[in-house]
């Protein structure tokens, strides 16, 4: 059994599942190389992925896919490959980062219910930031913009039964699975105890497990969620841990 805290926590984060190599790579570039002009060289990328127990052939396949998708560009500098986000990859990463790295919002009691004329507008309402409660009925933050022909009702204090019904729609079981692992990381790992390579790996796994949940539901005000909704605690811990382990400089990740 692994004994050091880094290995234990890395193993627990990897065990949550949902870790396609190309998706992990998207998280890694979004966390370490989002600034314009930033590149990750081949040896550094290989070292980070190897520390996450990913085989070299899987890394090559993932890079090939992301290049074909127009997400990552690669070029040679001498005998070393340099990889960077494309304009498309950078744009989509920046949009997602606004949600992924947002600090926990102060509790808000303001919300709204929207009733639309046609159930076919569901995709549009979700894109606007609403949660589908029932066909044609949506819930959202008071600032969420609805179509001009929608009926808007400003929310009164939400009853407990409604908040309980919303909780599973906001992926509470998945947050509940992540929460004890984040708590373990917070309890067992302190700033300064990791190498730059380990820090890059830990951040990637923290951000990846967080983003694969948080990007799948809208940001609803606390008034619509139970006090014990696991997403609240996960958000606070992610914010704490990313501040505790700031992203390392790319040039120092690979041991010399």
C-alpha cells in the first residue's frame, strides 16, 4: 500500500474515474499553459503524465487527437517538441476557467423561475444558465437572462422540498464522492512538501475532478440548494487547495 500522502491522494483522485487521457491533457494545459505564448515541452509533458501512471503510447494518441481537434498545436525546437493551446483551445479554456477557478460566491437568496412557451427551447435555456426543473419550467440566478417571451417569476424563500429535489439535479452524489478525498488532501498535505512535478500533478487531478462536475450544471444561488449540498464544501476546499499549491513555473517542473 502507498504510504506517503502524495501517492495516497493521487491514487484516490485517479480512482474516481472519468479520466480520459485527452481530457486530462486539456485540464493540464488549461491549468499550466493558459497564458498566450506558453508551451509545454515534450519531456515535461511526458514526466507529468507518467507521474499520473499514463503510458507513453496513450499520451501520443491523446496529443494526436487534440491536434486533429484543433485544440493543441505542436512544433519542433531542435529535437524537442513544444505543445501549446491553439486560438480555439485558448478561447474555450478561458471560458471554462471563469467557472472552474471562480471563488465561492457569497450566499444569495435571489433566484427566478422561468416558464417558456415551447419545451424545444430547453437547450437554449441550459446554455443561458438555467436548470431544467420540469419541461418548460426552469430555475436560475436572478441575473440569468431568459428569452423575451418567457414568463419570469421572482423567487420567494424556497421550501425545503424544492431544495431537496434540486440537489440530485446538481450532481450531489458526484460531489459527495469527491468531498472526502478533498478533505483528506487538505488534512494531510501542506504547502512546501511537494516537488514542482508533484504539484503540477496534484493540481491537474484536483482541477480535473472538479471541472468534470462543475461544468455540467448551472451556478445556482444558495437559496435553491440544501445547506448540506456537497458542492458547497467541495468548492471551498478546491479554492483553498489551489491557493495552497500555486501552479509551478513550467521551466522547473522537470527535475534537472
